[in-house]
C-alpha cells in the first residue's frame, strides 16, 4: 500500500499529462491479471512456433537484406564509454540491423517510436531517415524511481538531432501527439515502451490505424504477454517473429 501511494504521488507531481497513465495503472489492478508467468509461457511457445531468421523475414517483406554494421565501432565504443557512469540499466541495442534495413528498404521519411532508452534504435532509424531529410518522433516517459534520465537518447549523435523530436511524455498523451505531428501517417513504427498487456492492447490498434499502407510495424519483447499474438490473430495479419539476444521481436507489414 505504501509503495502504491508513493507511485500515485509521483504521478501527481509530474502534472496533468501523466494523470491518464496514473488512472490506467489504478484500473489495471481491478482487471484480470494478464502479465503473469502463465501468459509469458504461452507467448514464448507461440513465438518459437513462428520463429524465422532475419534473412527470411526481410525477404518475405519484399526487401533486400542489409548485413553491414549500422554504427562504426569507434562510435559504439564512445557511447559505451559514456554509459559506464550510468547507475541504471536501460537495455541493449536491440535488433538495430533489422530496424535499419526496414527503414532503408522503405526509404522511410516519417518514423514513430515509443520507448527510447539509450537511443540505439533511435540512432538506427535516424541514420536512415536523415538521408531523406525525414523525421523521427519518439515518445519516452520518465519512469518511476528511474535515475540517469539524462542518458536517455545518449546514443543519438549530435548531427542526427535535427531530424529527431523527443516527447518526454507517457504513451497515453505523447503517442497521440506524435501521430498528429506526423499528420496521421508514417512509414515505420517501432514499439518499445509499455511492456504490459493492457498497455499494448491500447497502443497497438492506435499505431496500426495510422501506419501508412506498405508501412512496417516492429514491436520488441513480444514474449512478455499475448498482446501481439492476439493483435495479429484478431486482424488475420501476416507477421514475422525474430529472436535477438534472447528476446522476441514481432514484425508486420501493412498491405491494406
């Protein structure tokens, strides 16, 4: 109870933009639990059933594979040097080769991202869209008890920031704003924020609605729960599941 009260006070101090997320978290306590070990096990078995390689995924998307390193080694080492002072752990690079290859094949100009962390995926997207003077809009909410928030997006090089807008807001507020800023249409969406079942059940349909025809939706960590599974099954969508560094990534191309 004490921790719950501290969480509510944290949201109240952040201001009105955070209130919708606070209410959502409270309401989740009265909903059926969908983020438990059983759901996680179901999701993993489903992911394993449909697992494909990076090359197979790219080919079936109608794209050409790109296997080169996205970032020069000196660049990676410099970012990692900055991260040595971090007291937090926001995760690794993710499947940046996949993300970059999709952007390049799409010739993406408008990209949407939820969840930034150190910004490796942001930098991969920006490395592509910047070639076409495009724009990436990212949404990232300061997390409860999170420290080192100044390191969010640290992997994004200064020369790429002209093509990037970071909304430091919860998905419930920032996602709608980002979609509006893209004039309700974008080429690529990369989801890596709220990992809960109910968070995804809210975000996925909204993102899919405004993804342009031919665009690609990528979601990280789809093994956490069955939200991705239910989403593609409910819409009868073609999809691909990849495994990277022990985690599962879902990929969908919007054909209609």
